[in-house]
C-alpha cells in the first residue's frame, strides 16, 4: 500500500490510503488522527513525538498498541472461532449485502431480525435530525453492515472494531465497497483508546458493542471526547435487565453453555455484559449527560417474553432499547 496524501500537525491525516496487491482500492481518510500511545495530535499515521506507527493492511488502519494487541489476542481467537461455528460469516457476497434484513445463511435469522428492527428505529427516529453527510463512527462495526447501510442513507461512516478477519471482521467490508461510490474507512481500535482527534464526529454508535466494555464510564468519556458539541452518542443492541441479579445469572448461563459447546467460557477479558437503570443513572451523574430511551418494536411474541418468563418461573429475558445522549460541553 502507499499513502497517497498525508499531512501532519493539527490536521492529523487527511488524504487517502491505497492498497497494494490484494487490496480493495483507495480509501479516503478525511479524519484527523490522534496517536493512541502518547495521545498527540501531531503525526498522522506516524507520530512525530513518540514514534508510534499505525500500519495499514488490506485497507484497514491498525492502531492497537503492541501490549494491547497481546492483551486481546486470546479473546479475538476465541471470539472468531465461536462466531465461525455459529455461522456468522459466508463465502457468498449476497449474505453481506442482505444484512440486516435477510440472513441468507439461515443460521442466525432471529438475531438479524432484531438488528433489522433496531436499525430501522435508528434511521427513522434517531438519526433523521442529522444533516446529510454527517460523520458517524460505527463502533463495533464487525463486517461493516451498518456502515454500509449508513453510507447508502447519505452519511459518512467510519468503521471500528477489534476483529479484522474476512468472514466476520472489518476485512469482510470489501463486499460492500464495490457497491459504494466512496469506501468507508476502517480502523482496528479499542473503544477506550480511539485513534481520532477530538470533536469531529456528529454521532457515535455502539453497534451491539457497549456491553463488551469493562469500564462504561471510560468508554463513554473517550467517545464523548471524539464527538463535536451537540453530537450524539448512541447505544444500540446491548442487553438491559430490570435487576442486576438477572444480568449476572445470564452471564453465568452463557459461560456454562459456551464452555460445554466450544470448550471455552469466552471470558478471557472482563466485560460488563449488560445494562440496568441503576447503571444508566450512574453514567448520567458521572458524565453530566441525560439519556433518551427509544424502544424499537420487535413484535408481539418478543414483547410477551417477560410475561412468559414469570409464568414459567424463569430468569427475566434480556430486552433491547436504544439510548441516546447529547454532548453539551
């Protein structure tokens, strides 16, 4: 690959990256970068202060510090293996182009139906006030389906995730790029150390990813740093429970099921896994924000799940809502 245009200083990186053999074309990076090591705004891909280098492979900007890459290595290995066995990827491009509205694999149809309803609510009730061309960070982008849909809707998405594989990670976005006039940038990054200068995104969406954080306050502080004043942070498809004990029971059940099926409890790194009203109120106090709650309609059967669980004396099921907050200061 080669950097077609790069500038340092306050602008960070404003230009394009072009892949070498095996790449999927040039990617415009109209984004001001920050060094994830020293947090300097000075050097674009190569920090002029501390010398840290973000490298590009297959059109993906890799920003993890070496020690953080080592920290996540086992988690990424376990997660990719589990996702593969669950049928999360495909060799068929039509699978990716149909998401979230159609699961051509037929293996996770119910979950994609939830994602589709959530995304519909996002477009119709949450993102509509944003101006055309608004810059949106898709945090937890996975294969890039949401960034693709956001691009089709006239926004300028930026995709970020830990996974970079070609089935369920950022490399799978190559299926989308050939159908877009403008490719969306992709970054391997962790949510508490984003490689972006402050106050440049109009919205940041935790795309079924907020519950992977081990520190909700730290994750939101980092996202708020990257938002412009008046920008919106959005949490979607993170499990919510009315009682903390229900969430803890869910975690124990899932770890036991994963251990039996996959030989790992999938808990190599800590994560908080769910939300409660208490946790949401705590974040409001810590960050001086106020949540607005949107409730997508998932159908009658989904709405009756809590009632059926009570009648059968089972743990309350998770529920999904969309939480938004505006950065005021």
